[in-house]
């Protein structure tokens, strides 16, 4: 290595070098960044060099590695922060309690809930089982370190088409079928073992995910308000206690791996960046952490995720206005012989940092001992805002926290790609009957039954899951819109959890697509009887150094922020994942949104399956001819740049009508209209309830028949109303409410002047239920 | 003994994860449940305040979960720890007629420990049955329907009428009950004679069922077994998850009444209140 001369080995009985930055040219700096695996840019390396030249010394390898972690895109959001501040962080209301590793919101007078979603994309693309499992592990800790008990997991997943021909697969890329199997198994084996139900999620398929699948994981937790903790130390004198798994060489440079584009060499070069999960360490860690916290023995906590110790120590100390002295030789290791820099940045799993007052230390250590979980005091909090590290009594690291944590912030160039605008509209041919189209949509992998996945996850451990992911009469099922949990024993108040994403719409028009995603998550929550309360988002985009990708990002969050602000929905946590591209190109811009809603009384909740012959069916919301990016257009090879827009006054009115109707007991079944439009939504309601429907679409006005059937316009729901309770359904001038037909017979009939669709229920159910089983069963 | 005096030991180790909901079922019915770590019974790493003795309790519960990760075989590690440290206490507990309940992983533990089916004494030397990997080779979380086929021996189902079909959900990867192939028929016959078979998986018509209504491929569609004396009971499905009607999978169609699992807990507490 040409820069070997710049690494000056130190005379100590372990691996430690000083790096001669003062004597390094620009070329050397680039080389050092590359061979240290820190992925820092030349400008960033120059800034580090200047800092140390001013200090009159060179950095150690531990220091340089640490800065590399802290300044990575993953840790400091250097490309996205400016936009997030403008569109997302500023939405607030009195229900927001904290914005830490997870957001914390008020649930009721005495309780709070925590929520967060993040990505584990690159590890899962390289090693699907381990990548997905450790994704679950990490998101659980984010919720746990707020003092909350995890009560639900959520996992939106995005893969290439399952029937993608093997010969077309680019070199070094794994087949989507293998990735799906591995990811689902990873989530199953980790989530089921730790005893947290997986209640919501989603599956999306598109060719753009061939080279870089997306695995997003979300978690929601509950806490008594008095047990909520900040990710901060209380003050000087606090002891830092490292608890949980041992530290090893797994997960080194995970954050820098996540902050670069995948290549065909990722498999061989970055395997070591994927951590190894151990749910049977995590399960007792959760018990012990919660017990210590509930006994008021913990001042603050933070989880060890990206960057490992190097990030957690600085951040937890600085959040309390302090610094820390840490003895790295005390960290329990998986194997001997790790260099200090490896210990400092390893992302080994199942670890948390607790800040404890000295008088409580023994009690805390005892709790962990009972659960056989390692707990080791590794440092103490000091007044001065700097971190010093010692290894075998040698000082190996001494940095001011302001410098370390004050990562760069960029306003990179940001501009739309002109090519997309030139594409011409192409509409599908009209037909006299749409039976085949409906059956084709029902069996589309982006729409069909996901029970192969859902039933591998325990979705009711904890016995608090009131509405499960699948709804229906015994022996029949289709998808619900949101799951509902009852987190507090002595209360009927419920927490609804829903997931939404529409990468297809965002890909055509990121601003409108972003708005549509928020609309969808709100529709999902309302459909079970919940009022939307907060959101958290995982924003998966391509390389932000390319202006068109960054433009997509900015436009998407502008859309998300706009609707969220109008509805007064805070976004107290979230995650940005850039560099989701491979030699085959970037992924579709993919915001995955997890929404939480409040159900006043869970005994009023409704499911999506039709309930009773003779009940009237209503459409809530206006239908327009905007069909761009719809499943129907994709299936028929059509294109339109016109993405459904969101009219927030119609959305708000629709939410009130649906939730009001449910709370009054007038609505007995409800389903939001999304992928596949009205026809698919109604078919799903029929399949779940094993009941047919007869519906007339003439009242929708002068629209093409296919638009009436398959348009995916926003802010719309189908509701089944209890016969005789029609007048209990609220009305509002800001939106439309229209009676369309009845629950009837054993087939689905849709008429508009003439019969458009008339399909027998069993046939629909078969086409809906079987597709995924045929490929992976 | 009054139900309000009945002390329930909900026993756990790392990876046990259904203890909270199991604990709550007994709490709701007025008994005195307690979540106890195995080390509190063996006296390892605990203070004198935390030390417990099995004889302090009237009911022992092994909740569901993945004890010790189920890495060797489901329930095997928990069972090995039990047998090495608590055999004597356990045998005594069962001989006194005190009830023992194992749900899901708890059932697997009872079988691995030799406490079920216990056809050759309270605690057999080696396991007499196995709960093997489901025929589908997958974890199966799905609604299941159970028919109570017990003729009155089991102390956990006395309040469930014989013809009643209960909706009690399953969630496991290793629930296929098997016996040695050469003697399976004889063992089934003996279990029937001893009135040890408690629940069988059925379909919505009440008929003995294959997959998916029997999620694992169990011999004779057996979902739950008790000991010859009827006081040790294990089942794969989760009655603690359907204590209330509103956690049933289709409760929005039939919102009234109790959950189907509640009667299991009521039955055993009634037994304690009358017999202990």
C-alpha cells in the first residue's frame, strides 16, 4: 500500500498507529480514506488534517476511524438534514414527548408510545437472513432505549419480480426469490423468538429492486410516562454501563457500507459489515433493561447501532452536556486480539449503553446477572465535552465532542431529470367487460394475498393484537388495512398501526407521490376506526450526489411534510437511506411510512371483510380520472404523468366520516381504495367475508369505465353500513358519500349502464390466494 | 383453598416470551400469579429476597416462547435445566395433585422433561413422545379450532362442554406430536383408555382435520394431552391469547361473550378451590 509510510506504529503491546496526516498530500488523503474503509471525501479529509495540524499532532487510527463513522451519511445525515429541517422536523404539537432514537408520543394521560422505522437494505442485499434479523434487533433497541416496551414490529419489503429470469440477473446479484425467502426467515426467526408480534408491513415488487432490495423495519413500544428516558446522561459522575452481547469483528464499517453504492464485489468485500444477530441475548436484555428502568435505576440509555461505541459514547454524553472517559480494555469481547479501533467501531449486535448513578450500579449489575446478560461499567461521565479512550492504560483517543459530532452538512445540487417529462401519455384500450382484468390484478404479485409471509410471523404474541393483519370469516381471509393493539391492560384505548408506500407514484411524480403515501397511511388507520396521530418514515433513495436523485428526495418529503402539516401529524422519528443503487441503476424512490392512530374504544373496531347479506355499500370520496402509476396502467403497459393529487380538505372530511361512522356503530366493514382501485378493494372485501356484492357505478359521473373500476384516486374508502343505520353515517360537503349497492349473493357484480364485471367469488379467491404460494410455497 | 389465595408460579428463563399474558389471565381471575425465573427456584445468583421454593405454589405454569432459543430441540434446554436441578421438587409437586400447565413451548418442555404423557410414572426417564417440526416445515401462526374430547380426567377443561368447539389459535414451528412408530397405535389406544387426550384439531364442521386446520400434522390430530391423573396438561395452541372475545380472529362478527381460552384458567382455579 503506497501510504504505508504514513502509518506510524506505536510502541505499545497492541495494534495502534498514528497516521501522519500532516505529511500527507491530497492523493495520500484519498488513499488513506479508501484503505481505512472510512469513505470520507477529500474535503472531509482536508478538514480533519487541518484540525490536527492546529492541534500540533497526528490522529491515531482509532480517532480517524471514529470520525469516519460519525461523519458518514448514515450517522450525520449530511445530505438530507437541510431538507428534513425544512419539511419534517418543524411539524409539532403538544402530543410530542421526545424525538430521540425513537419518537415518543402521548398515548393517554399516563402512557406514551414510541415509534421508529429504519432501513437495513445493504446488509439484507448481501446476506438476507442475517441482514433482516439484525434489522429487527436494531429497531427494537431504538424503542427500548426510550424506556418503552416493544409491542409491535412492522416490515415493508421491496424486491425484484419473483419470476425474474435467472440468466438476466447481473453478476453478484442474488435472485429475488432467494432474497424474499431469506429476509422473511430472518424476520421470523428473530421477531418470533424475542416475542414481539409482527403486525403490519407490505411487499412490493419492481425491477428496480433487483440489484438493491429494500428491507425496512419498524417498531412501536409502550411505556408509562414516568418511565420514558432521554438518550442522555444525567451529569458528571454517571457510570457508563455496556450491557448485552459481546463485541467482535462482525459489523465493522457497517455505516460506511450503508453510505455507498452496492457493487458486484459487495458480497465478498462487505460480508464482514453484516452483523450477527442473537435473539436469545436480546430477549433477556429487554427484560433486564426494562426492569432496571422501571425501578428508576437508569438515568438515560442509548442503543449501539451504526458506528457502535464510537457513536453512542459521544452522543449520549453530549446530549447531557458532558464528556466521557472510557476504558476500552474492559469491553467484553467475542475473541481476543481486537485492535482498539475495531472495538470502538464494531457494530456487534444486542448491545445497549446505560448511564447509571454510582449508588445504583450494584443493583443494576445484579438485575443483569440474574438474566445472565453481561453488564460492564466501561467509563465515566466528565464535565468537559471531550471523549478520552484508554486501552491497557494507554490513551489512544482524545477528541472534543464538538469537532467529532459536528459532521459536515451539504446543500448538494438538486435538479429534476428532464427525461421523465418527455414521456408521452399512453392510455389502455377500453373493453366491454373487465372480468379478466380484475382477476389479473387480484393475482398480481403487488396485490395478491400475502398470507405465505404473514403466517410465518407470530402476529399475536403478547395477546394484545385486537385486529390482526388478515381479516375475515373463519376459513377465509383477505388483507386488513391496519392492525390494532390494546397496549394498556386496564383501558380499552387502542393503538392502530399501518404501513404505506407507493414507489410507483413517487417514481412518476415525487411530490404528489409523497402526498399520496401520507394519504394512504391515514386511510388505512381510519378504515379500522383510528384517528391518525403520528407518522414515522423510512426514506429509501439513490445516490444523493446525483442531482436528480436528490431532487426526488426533496420533492417527496415536501409532499409528505405538506399533508402531514395540514393534518397536524408530527413525524417524531425517521430514517434516511441513500445510495440504494447498484450497477442496474437506482431503486424507485421509496418512502415507507408507518402511521400510528388512536382508537378510542377497541370494541368498536371494524375489519375489511363484508359481514351480512343485504347491507348497503357506500363509497366515500371523489373519483377522478387520474390513473398514472396505477396497478391497472402498469399491467396494461400504459403511462400517464397524472398522479392522483391529495385534497387535504377532502381527506380530512373522509377521515371524519369513516371514523365517525365506525364509532357510531353504523359501519360494519371498511376498506380503503388503493392498489387496483375500487374493483380490487371490493373484491378483497368479498373474499374475506365470503359474500358477494352487487354495485352500480353510474353515480360516479362521466368517467371511463376503467377509471371507475381501477383508478387509485386518494382519500377514498368503501364502507358496508348496517342496514337501517344509513343515516348514522356522517356527511360533509368537502367530500362525496354515495350509496352504490348491496352485499348480495356469491359473486361480485359491477355495473355501469351495462355489466362491467360479474365474477364468482370462489374464482376470485383462488386467483387472489394462490400466486405467492405457487412461486415460493 | 380460596382462589384469591392460590399462588401461581409462571416459570421463565431467557427466551420464554408469553409469561406476561399467561400471568394476566390468572390475575384477572383473582388468583395470585408471580413471574418467577428458574434461577429463583434453584437459588443461583439470587438474593434471599428473590429466592423461591416450588412448594410455595399451588399451580405451576410453563408459558410459551422459545426458551433458550429452542436451538437444540424445542424445550430441550429448559427441560434439561429442570431435570438437573428440580426433579425432586417437581415430582413431589405433581404427586400432591397440584396442577401443572404447559402452553406451546411449555408443552414441549413438559414432553422433553418426561412430565407428559407420563405413562410410566410421574416423570419418565426419557421423553416418551416428541413434538417435531410441522409437516409444512414452517412456523404457522393461524387460527385453529379445538374439540374437547376429554371425558372428565383433565382438571383444566372441566368447564368446557364436551361437544364444544373452541377457537384457540396456534403459533409454532414444532408442534407435531409423534410416538415411536412401532408402538404409536398402542400408545394412542392407551392414552384414550387413560382419558389423557384433551384437545383435537378440527375443521369448522367439527370433523378431525388435516392441514391447515391441523397446522402441524400431529398424530390423531392431537393438540393437547394430560397426565394419567389429569393434573399435568400441555397443549400447543394458546388459550391465554383468547381470554377475551376481542382477541379472537373473527371477533367483529361475534363480539359478545368471553374468549374461548378463559375456561381453561377458570377450570383449573375451580379445581384448586375445591381440591387443594
